[in-house]
């Protein structure tokens, strides 16, 4: 899907019985700390997940 230079849109009904997305590990930030009390360092981690379509008739894709 690289280099197609297109935008993808999806219209769907906002209903948990139509579309679900379960994120196994949410965005988590560790505590920032400073070595010299001026510059702060921090790390974060997360996972991404795909969406599960439960009712196909309530979802429409557009490519522009």
C-alpha cells in the first residue's frame, strides 16, 4: 500500500456491536527522570491492534 498517494476513509455506525477494537496494551509512559535537573528523559510503550468488523453492512470505505 505504499506510494499510492491516496487517502482512505471509513464510515461506520458508532455501536459496539458493529465495530470493535481491543488494544492489548494501552499507551503507557514511564516516569520521566532527570540526570542534571534540566534535561528529562522518558520512555513509552504500547501495542497496536486492528479493528474487528462485526456487521459488514454498516461499514463503508472511501478512497480519495
